[in-house]
C-alpha cells in the first residue's frame, strides 16, 4: 500500500510538473505570438509608409509632366505668335518695296 501511495504521489507530482510545463509553454507561445504580431504591425506600417511615398512620388512626377507639357505648349504658342509677327512684318516690307518700285517706275515715266 505504501508503494501505491508513493506511486500516486509521484504521478501527482509528475502531472503537476507537466501542467506547469504546459502552462509555461503556453505563456511562451503567447509571448511569441504577441511579438510576431508586433513585428507584423511594424512591417505593415513600413509598407504603408512606402506605398504612401510611392503614391506621393507618382503624383509629383505627374505634376512635373503636366508642367513640362504646359511649358512646351506655351513655348509653341509663343513661337507661333512670333512666326506670325515675322510673317506680317515680311508682308509689310514686301508691300512697301512694291510701292517703292511702283513709285520709281512712275517717276521714270
């Protein structure tokens, strides 16, 4: 009977030790999961920040492209206006030369 009591006590001690190990493993697992969750959250925050930066960079690039296009259009309009002014001046000069030529011809007659 004493052996039976000792075996029961040993079994109870072993069961208690096993429960403590299970509890400790459970706590360790919980801590690891919490740490993993924290790391995942940090990485997600970094990904979100990078996505944000990328979106902002794309927006800045698009604005720069628009500004360049507007500048080009403006320059082309100015070139066209300048070309029209030059053409107008050339026609006026040609008309004046034609008038002078006619005057000279009239004076010669």
